[in-house]
């Protein structure tokens, strides 16, 4: 892939979950509560900049038992509001191809809840201003970076030498944050001659001290003087931050330099038994796009600085050809009953027809994390030619205390062409047959291109977002939409999911941070 022409963002979505006790009387609805759509002319942001509405009736129609198709009902207003001030939903999205400030200038937007019908006006719009800064909003994450009571926004742009140079930035949230935002509070300066710096970002308290730390990938960096623009780094910046951060604290390497675009995806969560969050990094282009993933124990980031190397590397399972792109999507969540987060990995190009696969790797029961060369505990499959595994997320849809696997398959025909599909696997460790699927309504919209899940402080429901980044609006092509469902989940099943992701939907809520 030409490093100057990035494809849609890494198919990885991140989410934070916050819990209250579950309302046992609630049942798990199979209909979305929100639909997010792009309506600004000429932006073509994919799933990055979206319009938010609430539903009254069913936004999916049932085709047959366990299978649903998206309809226009999601745009109808909802008559009641869920949650109180602390539970109102906040959404941070990036619009990297927004042209308001120049060709592919990019914006990021924050929508505050409670949401009303046809809400097309963001409460905060972040304008990087620098006209040389293209694709601002390519990857976003939310975190608490300054230790106050409010979520902050981490927004990247893809910095490429000679083409577009710009910083990845933090914008601090506050009770009065509204209107146009043009001044970042923290700027992360890319290294000299950057090669896709900012392709993927993530946040997490890696050293269990201070506030959240920042991870930024430069997935096309040549690290060894061999083939150019292919090896990749991930940089870790530890909090607290200065206004300008030009030096990283840690630099993550792949186990070997192999032109694999290390850093296409990043996931952060507690996989082993120590007190620190761990890191998983995808290298989906390794070995001619066969792919592999790397596990870094969080204890590596407690003290010191410098280069860090994986504690374990896991290669793509055998079969499916040589271009499966194992590691193109990553998610963390607790799929069994132990105390450690498990890993769900997408391989969307598995098979000669790009059918795709998703693999479950259970964390070691002894608390040691993940082992090098581990084999998957479970393999999940979709249909022919669907690119199943383009996106993955873990959330407890059934409300039974154990999280479930969700997998996106954006090239599923769905009764037309590339309408896309999302699969739900309840208790995937025991049953690999999908319990339900949801299908896009329009040709080429690619429902399932992205997935995200999140939870809010005083609301017992988990929200699940299904993205369709090429959905066409009334007057614009490739406007994009994300349909969001609320689902019950008990507080004891809370997990910190990663997503990647790319890209680039992140739920935000003003609340006191839980440690």
C-alpha cells in the first residue's frame, strides 16, 4: 500500500465502560436506539462524522428468525430520555476528509446528549486550522489526560513527509466546552520525516499512575534501513503532559523488522495478573499480508524509557492463503469467567474469496497474559466473500455476565451488493453459530465496517455501534452512518474494550473517573 494514500482507518474501535447495577427487569432489545449520519455536503468522511437521531420504533425489520435488515425507522424521534446528566451520551468523531478548511482538511466533532431527532449540529467542532494538515480526525480516542472530572479528546492526523505534516493533539474537556475549538492543550510532534504518524491512536493508564497515557503509531516507518515505508513503530507518551511533547517515553518495536506496517491497530487492556494495563499491536501486512500480533506487558512501562520489545508474538493461524491480514482488527474483553481480558482478532482477507475469519485467544489462566505462538481457542466464520473480521468488538449483549463477540462483515451482499452485515455470537466459547445478524439496507454502504461498544456511569445499558462508512446521504455519496443499540450489561462484566481503533468513534461521558 502506498503510504501517501491511506485506506479507510484501521478497523478498530475503542470504548470505555462505566457501570451501575444492572436492572434485572430489563430485557435485551434487538433494535437500535440511535442512528448517526453525515449530512454535511462534500465531506465524505465515511464513518467519521455522523448525524445523530433517536428512534421510536424498530430501525431493523426482521427478515427471518435471528436476522434483521436496517430500515429508515431509526430516524424517528424518541419520546423518553434515558439516564441523567452523568449518563448522557457524548460522542467524539473524526471527519478526516472534511473539505471545509481545504482539500481533505479534516475536523473532529463532539455531540452532547441527550440526543433529539435529526441532531446535525455538533456541540463542539475542532478545527486544526493549519491548511497543510490533511486528514485531521483520522483516528480519535477519549481519555482523562489531566486528572480532572471530564473526558478529553485525542485527535490525530496522518503526518507524511513532504505531503502533510501536523501534530496529534489533545483537547481538554470541561463543563463549559462548546462551539469552535482551535487551540489544542497538548501537541505531540511527529518525528523527522514522518511516515504515517498518527495512523492509529489509543489511550490508557499503562503505569497505573497519574492520568491516561497516549499511544500513537507510525506504521510506515522504516526502522532498519531496508525496504522503505513498511516496518512501523508505536510511540508511548506518559502523563502528565507539557503543552508540546516532542519526545516519546517508549518506542514499541515488532519482534523482527519485516515490513509489516506494525501499528495498524492498537488495543489496551489488562490481560495478565499484575496492576498494569497491557498493549496488543497489530501488524496485518507482515509476510505479504499474512499478519501477526504482538503482546507487550504493561510492567514494561512503569519506569525508565527507551525501546520496548514484545513479550509474545502470535502469527496467523494456518490456512486461508497468504494474505489473510491477521491483526487487521483487535478487541479486548472478558469472554470467560476468569479475571483477565481475552483477545478477539480479525483476519478479513482469509480465503481465496476473502471470506474472512475472527479468532478468540483466551488469556492464560495463570495470569501470565498471552503466550508466543498460541493457537486460537475459537474460530468464528461468516459467509462467502464477506471480509468477515474487518471489525471486532466484545460486549455483553445477552446481559448474562459474560461478554459476547461481535464481528463486522462489510462486503456481505445482504440481498444486494456490499450492503454489509454484523454478527452477534452469544457465548462464542461454547457455540460458534451466530445468534443474530444485521444487514445494511443500501447497496455498497458496507454496514459492519466498524464496531464500537461503550457504557456510561449511571446507565445499566451497554451501547453498541455498527458503522457503514460508504452509506449515501440524500445529497452526498459516501456520507456514512452508524446505527447504535443499547443493550443490558451487568456491572460485574465491565471490560475495557479496544478498538481501534481506527478508527474512529469514541463514546464520551462527563463523570468522575473511576480508578
